[in-house]
C-alpha cells in the first residue's frame, strides 16, 4: 500500500499546477436568488489559467450556474437538477466575465457562489 501511495504522489509531483485564482484572489459571494430570478456577478479572470466556480444553495430550489465572457458568449455552465453546481473554465484572455445564477424554482434560494 505504501508503494502505491508513493508512486501516486510521485506522479502527482510531475503534473504542473494550472489552476489560478481570479485577478485579485479567490472570491465567494453570499446572495439570494428570488423565485424564477437571476443574479449576476462580475469578475476579472486570468487568461490561459483555470478558474473553478462552485455554487451551493440552501436546498429549496433548482439553481443553474452560467459563465459568460465580456462579449456575452456562454463559456461554461452546470444546469443539473439541484442547487449545487461546479464549472471549470480556462479563458483565452485576461478580462471581465459574468457569473450568472438562475433560480428555476418557485421559491427563493439563499446561495454561495465562489470563484477559486
């Protein structure tokens, strides 16, 4: 078992870390999405580096997570049937992006969205 663990750790040491925080560091926001409502948040991301977005709601309704570039193009989404979501993107350029949270349910949902 120790040999397998050491082998895995040795391989992981060779994999370059490509994740990056948004410009200015990672950020989390607590907010409320009203019934059938939408909440947008602006963020600046580093080009060529992966940023991971997470969404966690209070369990009251279905929330979807969308990421748009500064030109309004959808570049990532998670539209599952829960209020938990995760999206990883690697933008081509450093610039402004929009995080959009959409409440698909008929009741408000308090949530936290993070970009790390």
